C-alpha cells in the first residue's frame, strides 16, 4: 500500500465525521433550529466540557456495569457454547431456548427486573448478560465449527481422547469466534446498560440521559450519548488489540490470504 | 503388519432414494513389516477409504481389516497455527502425555535431518509449503506408530518441491530408528514407483485392485532411470493411460 493510501485509510473516516459535523452546524445555525430540538455540535462540545465532572462520575458507574456485564456474559456464553458443542442432546434441547431468550424485549423486561432485584448492580448485569449472552454463544459455536474434520481424524490416529482433541484443537479454534462475540457484546452491552438504567437507577449515563432529557437539556443529553458511543468504540478497539496480541495467527492468516 | 481380505465399503446415498455408493469392492492385500506399499488410482477410487480403514477410522461393510496401529498424514498439512513448528511436530507426543521438554528433545534432531534447522520456533505461516509438509510428516512419524498412512502427502506441492519432498521422505524412512511400514496413497505414478516396494493399482469407483507391480529396484531411485521409467509405463497402462 502506498503511503498516500495508508494516510487516506486514517484520514477518510475523520474527514467524513468533520463533514457531517459541519453540515449539522450549518443546518442548525442557518436553519434557526431550536437548541432544545437539535443542539449544534458546538453546543454539544460546550456541554461536554462543562459537564465533564458529572459525565465522568456517571461513566464510571456505567463502565463498571458494562465491563462486569460483558465479563459475566463472556464466561457464561463461552461455557454454554462449550457444553452445547460437546453434547448434542444439549444442543438440540437448549439452542431453541437460547434463540427465544434473545427475542425477549429487554425494554419491557428491564422494569420488571428493577421490581424484582432493586436499583443496584444486579438488574443491570442481568440485562447486559441477556443481551450479550446470545451473540457470544453463536460466534463461539461458529468458531468450534471451523475445525477441519480431517484434523480430528488425524488426532484420533494419534489416540487422542475427546478431551485432548478439545483441548489441543477445538478450544484454540473457537477463540477467534469468542472474540467476535465479545466485540459484538461490547456494543450491545452499552445499549443494554442504558435500558437497564432508565428502568431504575440513580447513577450512570442511562440515568443521566433520562434526567437531562426530562429537563430539556438536549445538548447535555447529546453529550451523554457521545460519551456512550466513545466508550463503545474504545471497548471495541481494546478488544481488537487484545485479540491481535492473544491470537496472532488469526491476523496472519488474513494477511497471507489477501496477498 | 497389515492385512485386508475382501474388503468392501459402501456409503449410503447422499439424498433419500439415491443409490448407495460402493467406494471399494473386494480389496485384498497384505503389507509386510518395513514394506512401503504405494496405492495409485484415479480420483474417487477409494484410496482414502483404504487408508481410513487401516487407521481404524472406518469399519468395513464386508471383509476383514487387520493392521498394526497406524498414524495418518493428511494431504493438506493441517498444522495448528497457534503452535510453533516444533510444537506442531510434537503434537502426537504431547497427546501421549510426553512432557514438552522431552517431546522437543525427540523432535530436535529430526529438524536438522529434514533441513528445518533454525525453523524450530517459526510460526506456521512463515514456513514454505514444502517445509510445512516436512513438519506435518514429522508430526506423524513422531507419533511412534509402526504404520504410517500417507494420504497424497505431496499432492498440493509444485513439481520441484514435490521431487525434493520425495527425496527427504525416502531418506527419513531409512533414518528412522525403528523401521516403519508405509502405505502411501498417491495419484502420482512416478512417486509410487520411486518410493514404493510394491505398487497397487486401483480402478475407478468402485475401487478394485487391477494390478500389483513389484518394484525390485535398488534405492535411492532416480526417476529418469530406464527401469523406473519402464515400471512407470507398466503402471500407467494398468490405469488405462497410454504411456
């Protein structure tokens, strides 16, 4: 790749963002749109700076919930995928239930969870867990399915037990799938956490979003959404970096196949 | 070492109502200890089925299969990308419960013998196709089974690399501490004649043995040698290809 194209690779998304913000600013200024309906990017930026203390405080609360939620969903989702992969009866009986669990409208479930479990951390973890569990299970299972049947035959001629085949071949093959699931979960968890906090909470960015919107502090609400998005992007990027470090062969295989 | 008696293998048709597929039909042969048997035949003649029967991965529908324990070497190298070259070679030893240090000590001299010296810690994607196949062979060899079942091991290599690979395979079989009995499945007639003590020629599906050719030539064999060329022609005509 030429240096020009490499620079363009970084500059293009930034240029697109700047252009979008410019159009937005001009539209609000020139169109005389009320700041209550649609605040200009400048007003949002001012709100970001002015409210940085409040935003930071609530980000800490939401961030903790989201990270813990992804951790719990990751552990449970991965374990479930392993069990489903290893035991066909479980796959047949439990998989449809998993699909059904994903179809539960979290918006209606969140208030019920608040009723049952209170205003604390637990209902948030349940909501995030519900939202993130399924993608992690599905992508991890897809990872297990990438194992070449020939490789399993080879291992059997080496007298490998089911456990040895799982440990040495299947488990490493499933890890890229797990990471794909975690990256999806990073985004879903942010949305789930907002739902959970809006249903009942006294801290967090979802709570802040509720409070600012109720007070018609639209610029502050936009600033909150900005922080949420930035956090999701950060989490996604962080997981991508960890994946590249932990599973270098995944990246290498892509480089070689694109040569 | 290996004995097949009237072995037949039938696979049920893929779709309901479609006819069953007879992969091999009444195949019989014996392989003596230390012998290299080459099996040649057109695609779909059940060569891989023969190997999997010997490895105990399939059971015959009729007939009898007896074999000493066999380790498979697949056509594609199927190296594990999360392991270094030497750890891939050690896979079978590790599965058997040999410690990492002992397994590496066993593999190390082989890396030198097969021209892989200095590539012990290399990532799989840093190895050339020929090197990957050497590591794959080593993995099967170090499994320590008396029988090696090689399934078109060099089919994916270019002609030059393949000739080179046949050279190191022949040397490795001589160098091994304990003699190995080898079943080499290939569709490369020249490879069969250069490497085999006997060549079994199979017909298209259903696979039957149409001819067995003994290769009583001194080793190492040169592919341009008149006797090799003559045997190659004999096998080719048994396959129905004018030489």
